[in-house]
């Protein structure tokens, strides 16, 4: 029993034991965390794909010179310019 308490007298052994315990806990729980994230990442990817496809279609539809009217070259006058 005294050998067990002598093990904790050395700080290096305490650090080594805590590192081994931490590493073993990570080894045990990390795969579950990764597999839990996969579903959420798949949902995020599908949402981003739908957003990018809608942006792509909007650019195709609205990016023509007839549809694009810049306020700088607009023929309408701003209300402050009429004063």
C-alpha cells in the first residue's frame, strides 16, 4: 500500500498518469463526438448547396444590362436634387 502512495510523491509521475487518463478518455469519447457531428455537417452542406444554387440562378436571371439599373446612371431625379 505504501508503494501506491509513493507513486504520487513524484510530480512527473502524476503528470504522466493524468496525461494517460486524459488520452484514454479522449480515445473513448472522440469517435462518438465525430459521428454525432457528421449528421449536422451533412445538413449544413445541403443548406449551403441550396443557397449557392439559388444565388447562381438569381445571377443568371437578373444579370442582364436591361434588368440592372444603377442609381448613378438613373434618369430619375433624387428628391433632394429638385430643391
